[in-house]
C-alpha cells in the first residue's frame, strides 16, 4: 500500500513542480523567474471573456437540423405569422419517431383553407398504394408504403377537401421525409416559425 502511495506521489511531483511556472504564465509572465505582467492578463480577459459570453448566448439560439429532408443546416426562431414556405418546428409524438417526442423541422406547404387533394395510385411495391398530395393543384409529395428501415407507413386520408382552420400541412419535397403525408396537418399552435441561418 505504501509503495502504491509513493508511486502516486512520485508521478504527481513532475506536475507539482510545474505549478509555479504555470501560475506565472497565467499572470502574464513570460516564464519562471520573470516578473508578472498583469496588463497581459487583462488583455487576455478582454479578448477571451467577450468571445465566451457571445458563444454562450448564441449557441442556444441556433437549432441544428439533423434531417436531410430539409434544405437547411441551422435554423433559429423567427417571430411572426407563419406563411407558406416558412420553416416550422414542433414536437412530434409518433410511434415511428421513437419512444419519446422529438423536435422536427419542416416547411409550411399547404395553409388553412387551401384545397388539399390526395390521389391513391398503385405503388411500385406489389399490393401497396401510394398517396399523391396536391395543394391547390400543385404536387406536394408522394407517400411511400414502407420507410427506409422497412417499417410499414400508413398515409393520411383527408376527410375534407381543404386544410381545416388552425392547421397547416407540413413537410418537405424529399421522398423519404416523414411529415403530414403520414400524420396529417399540424395545429398552428404547436408550430414555431423558424428562419434558415445555414
């Protein structure tokens, strides 16, 4: 036991011997034995602290988009009413999204009151059907019968021919996007308007 303690002290001694040098350098000295230069230390504080505070403020303001279905790498909250084409973020609770709700970023593709039509056509997958979604006659996207990992997908069946008040059809033009094609329009109250940074 004593031998273990002695080996630990011997190993640490090299680091302990360097402490005065490190303290001197931290105080602005050019090395051991040189006088401290506090002005250098304050200059370093003047550079490092503002950068640190700016980073601490900026990092929480940015959300990194992990999905390849959206043409954005980073977004941030942008107050104001949601318009067609805007990026939106919301918490998605769905068995295919995982056991816990996840934050997802999509685009507002079809707005309240706009005409929404879904046409089913036979899929390339035998025995399955795809849903073709149109907003005011413009194709938004096509659903798929199976996801990338082979999980079965059920596409949304509109019960009326317009997007209901207070809801928005969200998604992307990516064929593998998991969006309103599968879970329907999302309540506007759940959406946060975002803007693209990168």
